[in-house]
C-alpha cells in the first residue's frame, strides 16, 4: 500500500462523532475484543509512542461508514488523527498535537506499519482462520490444511468464530432502540446477502486444482438466473456472476401480518458463513442470536406462533422447517415450481386397529379426502399472476369451494417421541391433532350423520365413495397425523397457502425483506457494496459489515412508519373487483 501522508484533512463534527461513540460504547464491542485479546489482563500503556484503542478504531470506522466512505485501514488511521484532542480523550487516546510530522511520507509509513501490526495482533483472537495462509493457494491444499488441524487448533478456530459473532451481534443489538415496539408480534424475515471479497481471475475456481482467493474465510459462489448455486458438481447454465465472497445471513423484524410496514425493518441478528443459496445452519444460528440479543418474548399458550418469512432457498432445504419449529417459528414461503405437493398424511398407530390413511396434504395444508377433486391444479399464485378480473373471480370461486374442506386443528404442531422405550437422538417426530371439518360444521357429510342437520345452503355437501373405515379421519372425529421429513418441508402452519391472506402477507414480507437489504448496500447510506478493497483477514471485514448493518439500523429507525396496515385496503380492492367480500380462511379451532 502506498502511504503518502496521514496528515488530517477534515474536522469530525459532533453530529457524526457522538452517535458513533454512543453505538460502539453501548455495544461493548471494544471491551469484548480487548478482553478476548488479553485474557482479561490489564492493558499496558507506553508514553513513548501514541497508543491506539479498539474504541478509537471502531468509532473511526463507524464515522467513515456514516459518511458513505470506505473504511480501509489507512483511512481509518487517518480518521483517528482527524479527531480533535477532546474527541481523542473520550476515545482513550492521548492528546497528540504534533501532527505535522505525519505530513512526511516516511513518518506516515512507519506509523501505519506500527498501527497495522497492533491491530492485526489485537484482532487475532477473533480470527477463525489465522492458522491458514492469507494468499492464493489451491482448493486442495486449503482443504488439506483445514483437515490437518489438531483438536486444539479446531477448538481455537471455533472459539474465535464464536467470539467474532458475539462482538458483531453486540454491535447490531446496540443499534436497535426498542426491543419490542408497539404492534410488533415477533414476525421475522431471514435472508442472506453476499459481499464480494475477490473477483474470479485466471487459474481460480472451485475445483481442487484451482486457486482460491487470498482471503481464507471467503468462499466461491456462482449466480445463475438470479439464484446462488452452491451444490458441488451441479450443472450450471447461464452464469450471471461468479466471485469469492462472505455470506452474511441476517434476521430482520417484520410488522404484524397485513401491517408489515408499521414496524421499522431493522436487522436484529447476523452470522457469517460461506456464500450459499440458503444455509440451514446459518438460519438456525440467526434465530439463536435473535434470542440471545433479547429480541424475543416467551409465547403464551394461546398466542399464535410468530411467522418466519423466507425465500425458496430455505424452504427446499432439508431440516429447515424443523430448525424453525424447534425455535418457535412457523416458516412461510413459496414452493419451487417443480415440487410435487400432494401426499397422504400418516396417522398415529392405534393399538389393536389396522393402520389407516389420513387426510390429504396438498399445497402445505391438510384437507378432507373428499376434497381431492377440488385440489387439482396449482393453487398458489402471485397476485400479479391474477392480472384480470376473470382470473381473480376464478381463484376466489375455487377458494370458496375448497376452504370448507380444510381440516380443523385441535393442537399446534408438536415434537414428540416416535415410540416407547429408551429415547435416541433421532427418535422424535412432528405431529398434529386434526379435526374433521364436518364435526366443526363447515361441510355436510353422510359419514358424519350429525352434520346433515345443517342446512344445505349453509355448507357444501361432501360425496365420499368409501366407507368410514377407509380413512381414520372419517372413522374418528379427530386424528393425530405424523409428518414425514418430506411432508414437513412442504407443510405450513400459518396462513393457508393459496388464500388471499397468504398471498398478501408473503408478498408484503418479501417486499420488506428486499427493502432492508437494499438499504444496507444503498449509495445513500453506507455504500458498502463489496469488500474487494479490504484486508485479507476476516476480523476487520466482519467488523465493518456489522458496523454497516448497525448504522443502517440507526437510519432506518428515523424513517416514518405508517400507523395502519395495508390489509384492509387489499380487502377493499378485492371487494371492488369481485363485487362481494373475498373468501378468507375459516376458523379451524
């Protein structure tokens, strides 16, 4: 790096300096790094040369990001010398009035070298790849070095990663003023964004004999058709972009269903990983950090589960739904177009009785077997796909005929033992107690004679062609169904997929998600769009990302939020198109 001069160029105004100091001080990030680096021992100071502090470094980077400037190491050092004596005293720096010597290139170079060595040594404690070379090596050599780690080295890398996430999430947490604002019901969005660390050059790639970027924590990714492809050996057509970068998975707040914008969409937890189309482990870690950061509340027994809005990069991953349910969230998202969504629910065995089939699971929800003919064809659409009045009428008529056949719910989804006896780690299943819709009075069915007392004009009449003993849900009024792994990936426990509420709630959530991530990389805020200028080691890059998210949060919370939701407006719009109230999902409990 060519160092010409570190002489101060500007004055840092209190309007920029004070919020940065407040953010970093409230987070305790500087104290955490000092604690990890020194093992809790007191930090020695010397009067012979100017001393630096992590507080000063983080505040300098925060002020640069607040101006939309690149927080490189040289520019950060220069910003430290741009602080006046009063500001330096607040940051734990000695007053340094003789700054004229830094106009000399040789003195500036020596000062930068000393600062760089101090900073890298201080951040080594939160560098999970400090034992790996920060230069280009082949992927094969990289994986050999990782595999050759001793148990002590692997434990140190894991500990450094945990410490880095602790510091980053402390910064994020300190940037949010209100843990639980008025009207907030716990709904979240999770998504991943990628910050490029290096472009693909000749000789670089993903194969074992190809070189990887000099940043050891960065991973390669390929974007094809707007989707990140991370499956090894996948056939990729139409590559739009490829690079090495850092994958940052974050969770953000959403307002209640139908009023998504009434709560500021701040980011409340983040985690760092290799770029992916949607990492289950990263999403689970974000939900854990969400709780550790203090952004969750215990749910009362009769309170609805908060929704977790995601894209298809997560819904098609094995284990994602289970990870979300274990942490108290109902995932909500669309399905890939090529998925087969029809299956038969498996009912829990009853001693002394043969195994019987259960309700139909289709489009993420359980329906009475008598609704099979009504379920033919795709049910879930974007509202933009219903672009004519005729299509809206047709979809509403289909919902009007289908929704009475929804199975009722006697319980939420619960995790229970699969069998009696001594439990094992994988001896658990997800199950739910469902109720026949005829018992709830939503349809008339000859297999439930009591339901025939309902007037035909008040409920549709089912026409089963089988005896009651054919299905357990027909034989009994209620049935406990056990979801297979494949069914658990498809079932949704929030708004009924295909309904107007599902369409609008999901589209509002996804729109809020895109809005938040665009703000993070906006030219009008931090301008942090990539890290190709950054050091090769991960700690500084991760700290810069966390500070950028925090500063974006501070800005987002100053935006005006509407006091009411837009769902009533959507109902009015649908009523105008249909000439009647739209069909909404019936009560199921």
